[in-house]
C-alpha cells in the first residue's frame, strides 16, 4: 500500500466521495504497517485509522513497551485508551528486565483501558500487578491470562469474581499456589488452569465448551477433578498438558472416557523433553480406549512410536476402533481419513 500526504487532496481522491463507513471497513482489514502509513496521509484518514491501529496492542519486548507507555503519556494518549480492546504482554525477555517504576507505569496505564476485551499478562516474579488485580475494572473483559504468584492469590480471586464477563480463562503458575475460593464465573466457556485449582471454582450453571487441565508434579492425578464436568454436555474439546514424567496415554484416556465420553476432540501434550513412547501393545491399549468414545473425531498425542511400530498401521488400528475418527496427530505428523481412497493420508507430506 503506497500513500502520500497529498493523496487526500488529490483531485480524484477516493475519500472525496466514499462515505466514512466504507473507509472504516477498508481500514479495519489493513495490517498494522499500512495503518501507520494511513495515519500520515490526512487528518480524516488518521481519525479513521487510529482506532484500528490501537485496537490490538502486542508488546513482546521491553523497548516496545517503553515506546507504548511514552505514547500513552502524551497529551493525545488519553483519547487512545478507549481504542485498546486487546492487550498482550508475553514477557519474552523475562520480568527481571522490568524496573518497579516501569511496572507501576504499566499498571496505571492498564487500569485506564476501560474497553479491554482481552488481557494477556504473561509476567512472572517480581511483576505481580497487585494494584491492577485489586482495583482494575474492565466491564467488557472476556479473555484473561495471568501468571499467579503466592502474594497475589487473594487478589486474583477478587479480580475474577468482579469480572463475571470472562469466558476464556488461563491461569499459569511458577509454583504451587492455592486459590482461596469460591470463584464464581458463570460465563466461562474455556478454562485452562492447573488440576489443583478447579476445586476453588463454583461450576454450578457453568457450561464449558473447551477444557484444558494442567498436571504438575505435585498434583498428577486428575481423577478427582473430572467428575466436575460430567454433566457439561457442550464440552467437546479437551486438552491435557502434563509436566509429569512417565504419563501413560492409555491410562489417561481411560480416566477421560469414564466421565467425558461425549468429547469430540482430545489432545494430550507434555512439556518439552518429557515425550512419551508408544509400543504396539500400547497402541492396542489406546485403541481400546478410543473405541469407547461415541463422538470423537480428532485425537492428538505428542508421544513417539517405538521403532518396531509402523505409523500407518497404528493410525488404521485407531481408526478401526473409533468409528467417527477422521483426524490423528502424533510425532508431529498429521493423518486424515480420505473417504474417496478409504485410507488414512499423511497430510504432513503434502
């Protein structure tokens, strides 16, 4: 996209006859780089492009964060607060690089973003954001991700109970932290939290569609947790993320089928360096468990096959056991059932 400062006043400029609604529709489809250029062309186009330029703020580095805070401190910054709907701070450089003064400024700025829909703060110690948790109010917040620390457990519970609009919740932990319940969030659709935290939530009336359980070494058995979701008929997607050594896929599938037989998609994943191994006998055991699911059409495991196993035969075995199964992924390879050829196709080779 190439625009000049004189484009807006050119004799045949498109903005002389196109309504602002159409210009806005075009602007919202532009990438960030083009929106920046558009802001330089004219006051009209700057006013149209600015809300879309600041709608989604992604600040993975310290320099980007500092630049954004400087912008928001300027006289025009106050008018930009309402435009920010999504804020992502993934902390790729480590929280230790952020000074207390900078974190205080960030907290103050975040509390002013009253139209936030998504708040993604992947900061660890010493970035606790306690003031944000205690006093922040975001009436439209639907997605929240936060790294819980021992000193913020109570504040996190207060924040969650104030924001009942949240539908998608992810809580990360660097160590064991027990949340003092009850936590009531009736609009939840997706939960992604450690196994030991579910008991802190009042799930009466909650109707999840997707569930992610994180197993940590100090709480490696999800058997007591799964009955909480037995009656949730809309729950069709399940992910198990394990940091536990020697996790057996067949054993975990057996636990899942006992309470969640209506699942359509299952993913079992392990943290890096802790991959499982599947022998032919193990593949047979997995097939037995898959055959018990009545609606399952996708399964993803990050285990690797024993050298004696043929991947195509394993996929055929699972497909024969589970009637509706059409998608399988393991060993970073994806397989799809091709009804025309009546065979499983390795789509990773396409």
